[in-house]
C-alpha cells in the first residue's frame, strides 16, 4: 500500500516553518521582571504577528546574557547599562538597540537580622556580596558613598545571585546587593533579613543588546522585533492586570511579589540621551575606583545603534547620532 501523498502546499508551509525555526532570533532574556515586555510579546504572539521568529531563553542575570551573545549562543541579550559599560572596556563589537524599561528600586541591599546599624560608620568592615561588574555592583558603591563610607573600607564578595540567600542565612556575609526578584525571595527565605533604605541614587535601565554585525545583517528582523516590543509596551500600559498575570506565570511568583515591584518600573521603549550620560558617568566611576585599568575615554555613541528604532518609532529616539 502506497503512503499517502502530502499536498504540495503543506510541504511548502512545513518548509517555511522549519526555516523560520532554524533562523529564529535567539534572545537571552534575564529572568527578571525587567524583561516583562519580552514575556508579553511572546504570550500575545506579537513576534509572530510582526513576522519575526524569536526564541527566548531564560538566563539568571544580564551579566550572563551578554556573555551568551559573545559566545555565539544567542543573537541578542537583555542587560543593564552597567554590564554594557564594563564590557565596553573589553571589546567594541556590540551595541544597544533600545532601552525598554527603567527602575529606581530594582537593585536592593538586604542585611542580616542581627546587625544593629544606626550610624553610617558601622558599615565599615562589613562583608557585602554582589555581582561584581554588574548593576548591583554600581548601586552598592553609590549607596556606600551616599552614606559617606569609603568603598575600600568594606569587603566586597563576588557572588552569583542564586548563592546569596544561603550565604546570608549562614552569616558568611553581612549583606547582599542584588536585583529583583532575588531581594523578594531572600527577605522571605532568610528569617529576620531586612532591606536597607534605598538612597534613590541610581536609576537602572534594561536594554536590548547585540553584536553590530548581526544587527546590520538582520536589520529587517530587528525592526520587526522592536515593533513587537512596542506593542508589548502598549499592552502593559493598557492592561496592567493582564501583564501582571503574565509576569506571575513566567517567574513563578505570586501577586505579593508583583505588588512589591510594580510601582517602581517604567516600561517604555526609548533611546534617550540619559543612557549616554549614565554610561559615561559609570565609566568614570569604574576608572576612578580601579575596577577597570584601561584609562581611555570611550565614545559611547559607538555603542548605540539608533537607526533601527528610528525606523520603528523615531519619536522615541532622543540621541543625536
């Protein structure tokens, strides 16, 4: 008995789908509420509606997502501007396509319950765990300086986010500086752990980053992806409850967590002059504090790819290039 023939049109469609899957844009997405526009675009099928195949991969930390891009394991990454700054001293083959969210309270400092902190000078000698070379590292330093504490007077322990809760609970460190959702989980997991006051000295941005060659070779897909993200931003603004439900499902956390973080996030697609200022300011800090040994002054315009967003929403580009 002969096998049934598959209609030619079905073969064609199967071929198209296979090609799209093979060529899907691989986006390493930091597993954080900051990545919500990507979660929304995927769940609402905005990527497909804009005609671009996208494969999202969850990664813990923007410092790791960008490394996946450099290793050829991803085409794009979601990452803070601090990670962009630190890597700019190592290479110049990557660029920011757009900022898609900002927050003045995403990174937090959580201390052990038994610390009796009533005066800034008591911070000297403390052991702070953070991810060195990331946004949490920058915030920790600005937080200490705000309180008049010499950053050299504390011990900074380079630690990955997933290890911090246990380290704080065991007393291996006195406090941790890290981004959400880890502060929420640490406060709930470590008895008596408490947040130290936010100084509002740092506004974190999360950005879409990729290698320059890839961006230019696949420009049409970049445009379509940004259109999908723009639609996601509109959805978050118009349907906050539905967006929150998507966030809860994606991160496996409850409404108490969403209520904890939601007021401090501004979801907006943009390329603002402020991003350049932040990169330049952080680069000066990194050189001054000896976190980078390269004394060059870097032109961060070379790390901004504004042409793509201009094709989507020129009104959202405030950087003159």
